[in-house]
C-alpha cells in the first residue's frame, strides 16, 4: 500500500530484531471505507482477529474512511490497539480512549515502606521487554517515558504504557512509571494515574515545586476519574542543585523514596563517572542523609555494566554501606545480585535478634530501660533492629518464631 498524502500518521516499531510490536501507517480518506493491508508472519493464525480489532478501533473512534498498513511482528492486542489509537489521535481530535478491561491481577496497591531493593527499567516504547518482566521478580518495574524514549516517540509511548499498566501481568512488582521532566511530565500523568500506577519517578528534580505540581495534577485527575489508589513519588536527584535541595524534596507529600542519577549528576559537574565513585561520594552521602532524616528510602543509581556481576556485587556492598536501601537495574540478570547483597546478612540478623530480644525481656520485666550487656539501647536502635528482623522473615532468611530457638541457644 503506497501513501502519498501529507495527512499520514506512522507509529510503532519495525525492522530486524523487533518482536511483539507492530508498525502502523494510517491515512485518512474521503471514501472507500476501512482499507487494511496486513503484513504479518502469524496472519494464518491471528489475521482474522487482527483485522477484527482494527475495525473495532476505527469504529470506536468513528473513523469511516482510511487506508491502513499494519506491519505486525507478533503484537499483543493491547499493543496493536495502542498503536492504532496513537495514529488516530495524530490525525483526528478526540477525547475518547480505547481501553481493555484492567487485569484483576493488576489492581493491587503498595505500601509506603514496601521493600524496594530493585527496580527494573524498561523503555516505555518497547513492548517486548515489558511482557514478561515480572517473572524475573524485581521489586519494581519501571515503564520509562523519559530518557529511554526518543522525543519523536514519546506521544505514542504514552498509549503503550497506559495499556501495559492495564493489561500486562506485573506478578506483584510495584508498578512504576518514570515520567518526563516537569512540566512535560505533567501530561504523562493523564495516561497513568487512572490506570493503577503505584509509584511515579520524577526525573531531574531540583525543587519542591516540581513535586507539588505532580501532586496537584494527580489530585485533579483523581477528582475527574474517581481513581483513589495511593500513588507514591520517587524524585530522582540528577544535578548539583538537586543535591543541595535534597532534604527539602525528601519531605514532600507522598514522597516515599528518593533516588540519585549519577550519569546526569556527573555531567552536571563536568566530570566522568568512575568505578571508585569519588566524584559522587558527596552527592550520594547527601541524598542518603536527606532520606534518613526525612524517614524515606534512599535509592542508588544504576550499575551500567550488565556483564560485570562481580563489579555489581561490590557496587551493591558499597552502596549498602553508605546507607542506600536499593538501586536501579537495567537488565534482569542484575536482580539476583542486588537482592542477595542488599538483604541483611547473618551478622546483621544475629545482632538484630539480640537487640530485639533484650527489648522484649525488658518489656516482660516491666523495665523502662533496655540494655544489651553494658550498653544502653535507644528506641530508634530497637526500631531499626525490629525492621531488619521483619525483613529477614519476609525474605525467608529467618523463621517467624525465631525467638524460641534463640532463647534455647543462650
């Protein structure tokens, strides 16, 4: 099918290596009805259903006459529908949305203090990477609308991310979206807030006003759509100015964690990121201290060498030693190492058991003072120890009835 008009929209991905996606070219016409040309290796099995969906989407948007070429590489219905809707809205002004029912598995909410060891970044315009991402069991899955999406593709990516939030099984992972930098990112919220996103990453955050704008837009969309699930915010500190204002940002409403992005931060400094990290030690320490003072989680930057597992291991060990609670990852193979070395080790668990047991013994004896050996134990220390115990139990590294066994060994 040859397209000659300037009134043509083309969206999606095609070419060598493209999987689970499609490329849609659409041209409005004055007559002729829906003229569809389908190029698909799976046409013998799914051609009829693809044609049916194309006609359904065109009918929904009241498009009567159009010429459409669909070059299919195994796109799921939710992907094809997103591509078709994006093409239509490049040509026709409409407020309607073509939505599939949300999966029952995707209706969960997440808590403020949820464990966030790992968060897996996925380009928002590459559906093949998102379809089975949850099977790798990251703590969070990020559908990225910012740096991982070319500027010319951001509009169409928004529809794909929206449909993915509704129709892809995340297997219990926290459902995250990194929006674009404010103010552009405020437009992204229309595509994600009504569709049960759990957490929004706010890139290149430098002041509290950016967080305030996001919160206000979320509230506005909720009022309009009736959405009510909690939506948390994770600002990403990526500049010298952001580092200096990190404590103010950490105290903002709905902020449950704050991350540092070292690629942009070192670029802002005019230096290179190194494995030793001396150039970013100050910034990472500032972000950690800001988070701890504000009572939120501190999240480290990604480790970019996906083939260096030993380097990743050492990076996680150093990160945890600085006080970080987790980090980003860009490949599923990084998840296991991140989880293993952010998790409490045996020495930490043993120390926590002693502290919590001392607290429980003091409470049982009616004592107002908790001591371990000759040292007094302050309430914040007990609280941290109990949190570590709870985490160790959740990770299967400690039995729920640990104290009975602990007392038997004394």
